[in-house]
C-alpha cells in the first residue's frame, strides 16, 4: 500500500517526511512530486512503509495532525485515474 500525504508545507523535504514516518516503521520510499514547469513542490507526497500494519498505524496517527503549520491529510493512496 502507498500512503498519500496532502496539505503539506511547501518547505517540507524528503528527509522531513522520512523522519516523521519512520516513527511508525521502516520507510521504503518517500516521494514529493514537483510541478513540471516550475519545479516547485506541489504540496503533497507519497510514502511507502515496510508493511501494511505500519502504514495503517501511520494513517490513523497522522491524518489531521498539525505539522509545519498545516493539518495533514493522510490516507491510503488511490490508483491514478487515466484520462
């Protein structure tokens, strides 16, 4: 499972994400998408933890939590819709 993390500060770094989510398990991957034209962060990320139980625990603990001046939206990522 992949975790979607929304409403992030535009100052967040990949190391920041790994630091927060490592409290819930081993972080296999943390990805912060950037805008293709500007290269700036888009305000959301995707995180993969080592197992589903750790991911569910992180979602329960962090959804709605205040971090870096914003209330995060944390949930199971949905597959990308094709247009």
